C-alpha cells in the first residue's frame, strides 16, 4: 500500500478510487498493525510479571516457609530439603530480565522490524534454563516431604485419639508443674487468700447485722422527727414504712408517703403513667415542706450543730403561704442552736418576719450591683418593708427635718400621702381608681351627716396643697419633669402637709 500514488495501481496504472478490495486491504493491515503495536507495548510488563522481583520474592517466601515446616516435622519423621542457592538464581534472572527488557525496548522502537537477540541474551537465557534441573530436584524433595508428613498424620489418626493424648499430656505436665517451687508458693498464697476471704465474709456479715440495727434505729428516729415537722407545717401527709437497702452496693433508705391513711410509693422512672406516686400526689409546696423537714431533722440530730453555720437559701419561696409563720418560728429555733444561721431570700417581708422582735444578735445585709461587680452592703429592712403610706410619710418627714432626699421625689410624695391619709381616716368613701382631686370633690359635696363632713374644715388647706403638688405629676402636667422647683417653697408645703397629721 505504500507504493500507491495519486490513487493509481502501481502495477497496472488503473485508478483504485472506490475499489472495495483496496479498502479491505487497508482496513485489514491497519488493524493488524494496531494489534502488533499493542502486543509490543505490553512486552515489558509481561517480562516483569514473569521474571520480575515480585514473582521471585513469592518463590523465596515459599522456600522459607518450607524450611520452617520441615524443621517442625523432622521430630516426627525423617525428611530434608536440598540447599537452594536462591541469591544465585535471583542474579541470573536479573541478568536475563535486563537483556529481555532491552530487546523489548528495541521492538517498541521498530514494531514491524524483526529483532534478533544478541549473544549476551542467549547466554543469560541458557544460564536460567540450566536451573531447571535444580528446581525439579527441589520440587521432588518437597513432594517427598509432603508424602511423609501425610503418612505421619494418618498413622497418628489411626493409632489413637489425638484429643485424649493431648489431655493426658496436659495432665502430666500439670502434675509436674504442681511440685515446682514457684507453683508450691503460688498454691500456698492462694489458700491463704481463700482463708482471708472467708474471714472477711464473716466480718462482713457481722458488720451488716450491726449496720442493719443502726439503720433501723436511726431511720425510726428520723421518721419521728420528720413527721413532727410535717405536722407543724400542716401538710396532711406523713412518711411511713421507712427502711434501708444495699442496692448498688451502698446503703440507702426508702419510705412511703401516707395520705389519708393510704401509703403511696415514691415511684421511679419505670412507674406507669397514672399510678399514684411522689410526683403526682404532692404539690410543689408539699414537696418543699418535706425537703425542709428532712433538712431540719438532719440538723436536729447533728451533735456538732452548735459549731456549724447553717445557710438557708429561699426557705419559704416554694412553700405555701399559710406556712410562713411556722417557717419563721423554726428558723428562729434553729438560730438558737447553731453557731450562725444565714437566711437568703428574695422576699423582704418574710425576712422582716424573722428579723422583727428577734432577741439575739441579728444583721440584715443586701447584695448590690456595683458596676460589673456585686457587693454586700447594709440594708434598711424597715424602710424597705414599710407600707407606701409610711414610706411617703418618712420621705416628707426626712425633708422637713433635715432637707434630705431628692426634691422632685419629695414633691411627688405629697399627693399619695394625702390620699393615704384620707383613706385611713375615712375608709370606704374612696374607690381605688380615684385620686386626690376626686376626694376633694366628694368632701366639698358631702352632706353634714356624711362622715366626710369632718374633713371640710381642712378642705381649703388640702386644695391648696393639691394645687401645688399636681404640677409635679405627669397625669396632670406633661412637663412635670422640667417644672421649676424651689426647695424653700417645697419645704413650706411639706410642713403644711405634715401639719394635717400633727407631724410638725
């Protein structure tokens, strides 16, 4: 096909355009050439796969394994393997592989040209071929060893039960080891440990009996104390059937709640929905009362209570309101027994209940924000808990006596103070949503037989004071914050206000 020029046959000169035979020739020889190049390209890979290092390493590993196996089986049957000079074999294969790869490279350069092996390749090939006799001899020896191994296995299986022999051998070896010095010592130590364990078990039983007796006594004592506190709290329930167990390895107590004569189990996460138990039969206040009773009972039986500081964190917040006085009384009793009692609470009126009239040493403090920190400061509990009427009265009185307080706050205290004064003196005459101006209208329009008529004598003064004070309230003056305020004028009206109650 290489002699075709200008689409004419090189032999007859005729045109070959459209000639199917020529197209078939071209297709055939092109496919054959592609296949040849593919085979030539794989020559190097096939050489390395056949006589490369990987295949040689596999053979070397097999030879090493055979040596190990023969060494083991030599104690049962006579066998041996000839020495195999593997390093010499590796060297000869490496030489042959080098020349073969060189020939493959030449063939890849000229795929359609024949490549004639050189004498060096022939010499290397003959050196490898000469190894066949050694390999055959080695394989024959391996076959002989395998036959003797299989024969030995068959003889053992036919002669006796291998498992029985193994057991007998193990028994004999164990008997031999039993009288070795280190084993004798180990057996003695084991027997000593068994005896010590038995002694400890006996001591454990005795300790358990003492612990059981102690638990019964202490639980009965605590049950009585707790129920006493619950009775003082008027809870309507008590704890019964106290006992103890060692579930989990440590002693723990258990009890039931008795409500209207019915004992209710505490329950646990496995308690079925709807079954009466601790969390479904007691209110939040009752649970808090029970917890407080437990705490007080523990303190009651603490022999070192007189040397301890007791901290109560919001002892009343979660309890029902009707237990306020009882809680206050119990805390006072506790304060007389402990070295110190600290009561923390958000309820200033409950703290006042504890503080008011307490005969011992008592200190009231508060936590205040100071920038990013919190500080402990003195707390005026009386001022904090007094009524709005008395608070306004104190504000006016402090300003009157010593010009103390913010003037605007003082001015804004006048009107609510007068409203409180009139409500106290004339209860039932004024509605909650009425202000001082409404009071003035009612007093002005009341009949002489009305109780409000007694306030008519002070009405002009009340009206004058109201006229002054309303300027500083937003409901009657949108500009109350910027309203001019004279302290001297304010002082005069504060004095007139206090005069209505005889305060100056």
